[in-house]
C-alpha cells in the first residue's frame, strides 16, 4: 500500500481522530451516505458554508455587489472595507496554497501540503493578516481552530519572506466573534518542526487502524447502522465502531 501523497489541515484532523476513517475517506475515497436535512433546515451545514464563503469571495473581489445575509449581518462593514482594499491591490484571494515537502511554494495539484484560506490582507510590506471565515459553532472547536490558525500563520511567513509580523483571524460569521493571534516570524517558525512531523506522519503512513470510541464513532459515516449516529445508516465499511 502506498502512503498518501498530500495532506491538509482537514486531513490532519481526520488522521488524528481515526486512521481507519481517514483511510476510507481520503485513500479509498468511499462516498459518504446521503444525510437527512437537520430539522427546520433547507441545506446541509457544509453546503451552507460553501455558499457563504463563495458569497464573501465574490463580494470582496467585486464580482457581486450584494452579500449573502449570513455574512452581511455581523461582518458586512468589514467585508466592505476588504472590498475597497482589494481594489487597491492590498488583498490576496488566491485561495489554494500548495507547499512542497521542503516547505517551498508548489503547484496545488502536486503539493505535499495543501491549504485553502479566504484572504490575506497586506497592511505594509512587512505586516499582513490572514483571515478564514467560519460558519457554524465556535464552542468545542477552539483547540482545532487554534491549530489551524497557527498553520496558516506559519505558511504565510514561508510564502512571503518579506513579512515580519502576521496576524491570523478566524471570523465566526454566525456568532459575531473573531479569534485573533499575532506572531513574529521567529515565533511562527518554532511551530514548523511540529507541523513537519505531523505532515510526514500522514504522508508516510501505510497502516490505518481504527480508533473506536463513543466520541470518534458518533458521527462517523463509515460505521454500521448500529454504530453510527451519522445518518439512518452508515456505509458499513468499518465494523469495529461503538455507540453510546
């Protein structure tokens, strides 16, 4: 079995949760079963997130003049300001960042590390803010989101050698909250070794054992009906899941 060729923050999260689930989702690429809509909802959370992110991008780059209501409610004025900054060439919306195994800029299709972010705002030649929009809840995701922010800050420094100070911001569009962290280049580079180890662990792995527990199995799409809360039935590809 060949190890995965690339990783991302979302893949890292799946890998840390359960290697079996990671394998089924990202290596075998088994489709997840259709999920029923949550009560009172007209779209799935991931579909809603994609729609809101797309609206923000098209508004900031000037393609659309109207924001979706979710983004406009709390963050309309910030996005309006970013739209003006983008027109002045101060905002990068390149979106897909690829890095090689040596942490050099690489083509997205062949990159070792792949990141998707929403915007990078340059305040000067040496200072910038990297921003990621979040839909859904903040509570319970603080640690995971903090790790993601650090990886974005680190990668910003590696892609832009002139930067001396980078602020990472997570905009929780539904809660009107912002999580913010600022680092110097030296501070960010201290995390490089740890992320390098994490990335290498994923891209050298050839054994993917399950990690069954009431927490890891609760919303897994690949368990059996008896083991999964994910939908009416899981795919059944993992037979070792447990249910509380």
